[in-house]
C-alpha cells in the first residue's frame, strides 16, 4: 500500500493503510475487522505468512501489520458481536472500519424526541445535511487508539482526518475486546 502517507507513529500508519485498502473497495461496504500484529514478530515467528503478505526485511521494526479477519455477521448488532471477540496474545491491537450516516452538530437540536433506533435511522437517512462517513478505528492492548474519518463527498486520501479521539465509543468497544 505504497500510497499511504508516512505518519508519525505505527498505529496511525496502520489506520491509514486500512483506510486506503477499504477505500479501494469502494463505498457501501460491510464493516471489516482487522487484527494488528507486530511486523517484526510476524516475520520471526511466521516467515511463510510474512512472505505471502509481502513483508520483506525492509519493513521498519516498529511497524504493525493489519490482517483482515473473517466477515462480520450481518444479523447481529456490532456492539454485541464485538463483545464475543477474544484475541490471542500474538495480536497487538485491532481495527474496525464501518460506514455510517452522520449529521453535523447543528442538526442535533432538530432530532425528534422519543424515536426508537429504527425510526431515528430513517430520520437521519432523510435529513438533507446527512453525510456518509467511513470510520477506521484502531486500538492497541495498552489502550493507545487512533482513528481515520473519510467523508464520501470528499473521498480522497488527502482529505482523511485522523485523531485519537474522533470515535471514542467505538475505540472503547474495541479496547474491551482485549479485556479478560
């Protein structure tokens, strides 16, 4: 994924690499889950897998390698699914990409009272200020987190917003997958 910009730290680079990969698949994609593994450890312990993934010795020693997991079941709410995950010790962190509709803060006062989740979803989908966003959120076992947001209307690698606190609820849910 050579178009991924150089970022300050390995977790940000991994998030941007995942964002670039999923972006190449287009929009209207299902949620995707990734394990994050230490690249040096992967090369040392699983050289044949590292070769298949194209991880040569030129990879920096602090890099994280994202490995896409099996498809996320569509019939179960995402938070319930995340509650069923347990990672082996070799997994340093995890990441999730998900597409959602969002409204600007100015629209919050317009949200009707007493809507159930289904009605709220329909209301947001019809709102003229809605925006489609792809969120890529990653966490490490130590609680470090990073996110990337890409708006459908600004679908360009140069328009991706990154930050550790962009999607705190999803980051917390991913962190919980490492709790015993």
